[in-house]
């Protein structure tokens, strides 16, 4: 009986020591270092498809070390190292080809940017900043793709700059629109007037008003004046509203009292407000302005 117990204990100890021996070559530090190599390659723009097998092998190693069974942790680790070495070699070769292309394109951006102003310049700076971020992080494949896209975009922005310069000369002045609306079915009969005054210094003044009956139960008589700055992106006028003034605001509501209907006047107070956050900004194309407004 004692002999049987001794043999049993010897077998148990042998199994435990054997399992420890199998995993002892692949330490936690080696696994952590392998994961760091994968993360570095990922951050540098290496496609996940080239690293998926290595990630799976690391998971299998941890499972094998913890529970036993399966392939040898050392063999799995060797396979993972082979995959990572090949991926790193691929990255180095790709970088050697890609980096000079990226740097050559990037070197042309500042010169192209010099010819831009206003909205075109803001867009160019945003795009270039995005590319510089990739370059700083050594994400060369992504940087190459972005720089090629930015090069095309900058050429388009240069054309937009020329268009904007041509249109600005035609835009300066006051543009007026008057729209009369009549609808017997809805009992509407009102007039809307709108004006945009564009100054050569980039300032804009807008006046909007409405007078008349807009439906069977409402009459309106209001006038608002707003102002701010404008810029041109190609043939599109971008208006940034920074202030708004209510010159008048009178409403007539049809109400029934004692069985009789009549108009009840409600006059709201005026105001002079500062506008923040771009919540009143608007845009319109020059072609729309020409089609719907008359220049004074």
C-alpha cells in the first residue's frame, strides 16, 4: 500500500515537473515583448491581416502554459517569432520605398499653400496637419495614401482660390431678393424681402423681413438684421454670423372669443445679440445669388 502511494506521488510530481519544463522556455517577459512588437507594427501601419496569426499563436501559448495540452509553447513561440520577423522585414522594405515618396510630396505642400487664403488656406492646413500626424508616428503607408490625396486636394484648392478671387470682385455690393407668396387655399398673402451687402473688407450685412398673412390664423410683421464676415471657397460664399438684431417682431393670431373670431396682436421686444458657436452660419453659391437676387 505504501509502495503504491509512493509510486502515485512520484507520477504526480513527474507530470507537474514535466508541464513546467514544457513552458519554462517561453517566459512572461518573452510574451510581453512579442505583444509589444505586434503593437509597434500596428501603430506603424502594418495591416492586421499580417499580424493576426501571431496574435492567435500568443493566445495559444498562454492557454498551453496555463492548462497544458496542445502544441509545445516553444514551437508556438518559434512560429510567432518567424511571423513577426517576416512582418518586420516587410515593414522595413515598404518603408524604404514609401518614405522617400512621402517626404518628396510633403516638401511640395508648403509652396502650394502659399498661394491660398481664407477658406482654401484653412482646408489646406487641416489636411497637411493630418498628414504630418501620420509622418510623426512613422505610419508611412497611411502617410503615403494621405499625401497623395492631399496633393490632389491642394491642386483643386489652388483652382478654387482663382475662382474665389474672380467672384469676389463681382460679389461686392448689395444683393436684393423679393418673394411674394399667395395661396388661396391656405389663405396666405405675404411678402418676404432679403438683402446681402458684401463689403470688400470681408464683412457682410444681412437684412430679412416678412409682412402679411402667412396662413388663415397668423399674420406676421418682422425684420431682422444680422452681420459678420464672409469668405469664398471656390464659388461658394461662406457667411459667419456674429451678431443679430431684431428691429421689429409683431404677430397677429386669429382667436375666437364669445363665439366671435378676431385678430389678437402680440408684439415681442427687440434685441441686439452676439452670436457664438456658428449656430447662425450659412452658405450660398454665387450662381444661386445671381439667379435669385438682383444686384443694386
